[in-house]
C-alpha cells in the first residue's frame, strides 16, 4: 500500500495528495535546483541533517586534457561546505 500524504487547506479541509510522475528528467532537475529541501538531508545524518545549497546544474568536470569528460547533473554544497553531487 502506498504511503499517503495530506495537506490541510486554508478552509481546514483535509486534502489527500496523489503521486504524479514528472514528464521529463528536466522537470525534476529544475525542481531540485529551485527547492534543494526536496533532498532528504536527514536520511544521511539524523543528528545533523544536511542543509543543501544549490551551486550549479549540468556542470562539466575536466579530466586531464579532456575538458568535458565528465558531467554533473547538479552540484550542491551542504552546511560544512563539502561538495556532493548526484548523477
């Protein structure tokens, strides 16, 4: 059975939210860049949950002489200023 998420509306009605697939990978990337809180920082460290800062999207990472060898979908820093990326 899927988990349920509810929202209490302005008129105090309880609204059940339904899961909806995104049309493209780009839509998800835009949401993560705009709302880094969507990343579950507490899943990595319950005592000191990560607070993410979005740095860049679709970032080329050089490898020796090949300037565009690698690419990151997103680059985030957390409160200790350590880079973390998801590909």
